[in-house]
C-alpha cells in the first residue's frame, strides 16, 4: 500500500506542465481549487489556467427550486473558475433561499445579486440549447439563470440604494453617486467604473436616480440593467444580505466593475461593449403637457391633459386617445398599446459640489387608459410643460435593429487587434420574445450567430437600462438611458497586453 502511494506521488511529480495543465483545466471549480493547493508548482499551473477572464451563464428550470438552483450552480462551476461575482435571475420562488444556497456553494468572497425578472433567455444547463422563458409560460416551474464571472484586473462589488422614509430622491441619488466614487477611490486609480450593471425595484424613485447616474458618470462608463423588478444582494465578504430597518425600502443594486489599481502590468485588459436593438417607432403626433397629476402609490401613474404643439386647445384623455387611434388605424401593433416618449428637461447636480446643469432625457411611459378628464400613463415624474411624442412597437424596426447589432458584433471581432469575447448578457424588453418576433430566440440571435459556443445569458425586463443617445427632430441632443421594447446587449471581451 505504501509503495503504491509513493508510485502515485512519483507519477504526479513527473508530469510535465503541459500534461498537468491539460488535466487540471478539465476539472470542475471546486476540485480545481483543491488542486491549486497541492504544491507550489501546481498552484503556478492553476494560476496560468486562470490568467484569462471568464463569464458563464447557466439556465435551469424545475418545479423544485432547490434542484433548479443546484443544477445551475453545478453547470456554472463545471469548469475552472474563481468567482468574482454571481448574478442569479429567477422568475419566481424565494429569493432569500436562492441567495443562501449560492453563498453556501460559492463562498462569501464574491458579491451576489438575486433578482426577480419577467423572463429568462440563455442556454439550458441540461443540453446547452438556447431557450427563452417568460414568467407567464413557466407553468408554475421555477426558472433560474445563474451568471458567474471571473475578471482578473477588475474589482467587483455591489453598491446598494436603500431609501428611508424621510429621504428624498435627490438625497439618495447623491448618496449613490458618492458611494460609487468612494468605492472607486478605495480600489482603483480611475475616477469612474468601467461598467455598471443595475437591478432596480418597481418604485417611483428608480427612474430619477438612474437619470442622475447617467448625468454623473463619464461617457466611457457602460451602464446596463433592469429598471423594474425585485432584488436581494450580498456584498463581497459578507455572509448574508443586509436586513432593512422599519420604513426602509430597496431601490437599486449596482454591480460595480472597477479597474483594479493592483492589476499586474503583464495582464491583459478586460473591455465592456454595448449595443442596443430598438423596437419603437415614432408616430407624427407631438404634444405639450397642459396639466399633470402624479399619483405615488405602490404602482405610480400620471394623469394628464395636453395641447398639440402650436395649438391652444387643451385636450382631455379621450381626445388624445382619439388622435392616437386615428393615426394608428389599421396598424396591428396598436393592440400592444402605445407609449409616450416624454422629453424631461431637468436640473442635475451631485450635492453642492457643482452648478446644476439642465439635461434633457427621453423617458417612455405606457398609455393605460383615458376618460373625459385625463390620459393615464404608467410612471411618475411628468411635469406641466413637458413635450412628448407617441411611440408604438415596430416589428420591422426591431428586426432591422437586431441585424445591425449582429453586424456590430461581427465587425468588433474582425478588427486588426481582435479581442476574445468571454461573456455576454442581454436585457430584453418583456414585450419582445417569440410572441413579438414570431420565431424563437430572436433576441439571442446576435450572440448565437457570432459566438455560437458562448455561454451567454439574459433576462426579460419591464424597463431596460442601456446608455445611448437619442437625437430628436426639433430638439437638441438628449441623453437616453431608459428604454422599452428594446434589447440591450453587454459584451465582455479580453485583449492580451
């Protein structure tokens, strides 16, 4: 027996690095972690294997929540990886149980965000086939998308927005920006993150905070996310999620990707890229809000009257809706419901450190009804004097835009300094999917066409966050970070030094 052990150890010691590396790179994450502790030479080989970044997603569905989460974790950790962050998107179930199980399996070092979403798209853990599932068609089956990332040279953590009852949106917005800047000063030589991934609650406070963040962050910072949902989070090196005090509520969780000041000089560079597939076209109807009444219950709405641009007559809700119906007569997408795109020109600053600036942002609100007094739309923050246009979902525009996104990704990989794509994620509007396009996996097609082996993931949202620029006719340039009926693509790539 003793001789057999010595023979085994002698064989292991005699393996050259190429053979050892070929064996170790096939190990799941946990055995790989154990292998890195065997000896100094093994640790060097393991570190070489993990010199490249990785971001993998695994999708699982099962009536049993525990089994679905376990399957997704097993798939995501089926290859060598040291998790820098974990994102779990679920369609139903207990988020605290999901967070607890992930922390138990992955450890406390990595920050974790668990969010409740309108649907999931990605590759199934059991067969690697691309699928998409909406909350309404899961047949009461629990579904989870688990995304695990290892990004050397990038420091990742969660910065939350928690609102106390007495705190205004301006106060918590300022605090969020300052918390991000403080985190950057601790870990990076850069003033702003490379990327921000946001997960919001369905509350009226979310929109103005995202718009303030869009104002405060420099143009090179990528911002993507899901505006309206529910979430739990755990920061790096914490054991569990924070417990809220009475009269506190969650607003946003920001996953911050900061370039680490201690990144080795010889290490390559992780890059973040975005592309947006839009699915809304304008109708030639322009109005100015004559009167706006904002209600702020759990689900905020705005009641309004309006004037056509250049006219004095004030129109009530039914008159505005008649205008819209007349313009959309015969359009099959009228049934999906129109939106109004409101140009919100607001003053922005962070604390008292700078002079406020007026920035215009285009924000979409879905029309939900009308009567002899008011037009009713979802959401708050609309003021008397704001201008708006009517928008409707447009299938042809969405198809053309998807093709453009696919071309952008193809061109990115054909450049002379070609980068390796190591991860992808999409935030797709809940109004899209196979019921909108009439074919499966349309929103996944830019990834499937260009990177068929990529283990990407994505979610369906009730409000997509993606930094872009809108240029309106008769309007100066305005920022746009909030979208509907769109798909926002995040691509993570790597270039060697």
